[in-house]
């Protein structure tokens, strides 16, 4: 917690200033020492210190303390931020991800990172939870049994798999296909947000509760999440296109859940029909 009102105000001002410049995301730097405070000029600190000295003459020495224990954020501009070419932007995001070791999934048996696949200019994007065994082996999302069902769902919407973009919240396989843990989702989802900002889809379909909750930052049951559109703007990522006002987001059941409980397929079809209506898609003619 930043305890000094002046310091806090100065920080808020600075963050507002960066927002106006179109810079939204900040990362914390490891605590070092008071001389390494990147965003507040020394003058601001001195000003703050002298003001507080009036009120708390014997506490001026503690000024460095909140700075040390709660370091100020460091600004990061993503390499793709002003790259209008979506393919190049996605390549930069993939490069930034690198051979990722940011969360514990990298040491828990993943074979490879599963970044995403499909049309970089897609109007429609599907977001799942995380790669399973088949995806981990092939390096592509939704290629196993759940993927076959997702392909059928896409086909029923009058599209081909190659026409949409498919990605996951986490890019590495959780061991034993367990649900990705909160810290894993929090570490990985900024990359998903950046993919979305680069692709600029019209509609995102969140597949299952893990995807929906991570994208929407809402903790609610599927029954409450489904059946409506949400306005979605990727958190902490900025599109290179000032015209893009974000996507509509719909939530439906995860295909793996539908394989376990096929009675819910009708409900999922209602969700997809809502998306089709919005995108002006017609189901394919029966052959
Ligand atoms: N389940 C997911 O959530 N994603 C995949 O890529 C495969 C299965």
C-alpha cells in the first residue's frame, strides 16, 4: 500500500498520463532501493517528503520504506503495439512468449507451447481452457476428441476451421489435464489478451467456465454466463487499430463437457445461433 497521499496522487496522475498516450499495462519490478523509482521523479519524492516532514517531522526517514516494500510499477510497451500487420503482430507475441518459463507448467511435462491457430483476420475467435495431450503433441489447439466436436460446431455455423482463430487461456498442458490454476491463468492470459487485440475479432466464443471466467473476470455459474453477449475489450492490451471498439463475447459449453453430456448440445447450439445471427452467418445447405 502506498501510504502517502501526495505520492499516491502523483502516481495516479502519471498513470493517467500514460493512459492518454495509449499505454495501459505496467509490470512490477523486483524491490531494489529507493533510488530505483522509475516513474516518479526525484523532485516529486522530495516534494512529498518535505510536505510530510511538516506533519511528521521524525518520520521523514520512513519515506523510502513504502517505495522499497511496494515498488512503483514499471512501464512495458508490447513490441506489437503499433504493428498494424496482424500476422507480424502475432509473430511478435509468439516471440515474446519464447520458450516460456513464467509459470510452473513449464516444468510439469509440457512438450511444447500451443500458441493458437487459424485465420489471423478472423471475425470469430474461440477460446478454450488449455491444451490436452493431443494438443501438446501436435502443437495445435483443439485437435483431439473435443477438437473434432469443435470442428463440427464450426461447420454447423457455416464456417471452416481455417476461417476462425482458436486459442486457449493457458498455452501449456496442465498435467493430467487438470484445470489450470489461478496463477497459471494470470501469468498466461496477458498473451491471450494480446492475441485478441492483434486479431480484433468481431465475436469471441468462450468455451467453458474457465475460459469465460478468465476473459470476463466474473465468477458465476455457466447457467448465468450463457445466453447473452458481453462487450469485451482485452485487458492490458491495445489494438493497433483505433477503429476497433472491442469484440462481443458469448459463453458456451466446452466441447469436452458436451462429449460427457450430449444432452446439452441443443443449448450450445442456441449460443452458436446467437453468434451466427450477429455475424450474419447461415448454416450450410444440407447435401
Ligand atoms: N481443451 C481445451 O480447452 N483446449 C484445447 O486446446 C483442447 C482441449
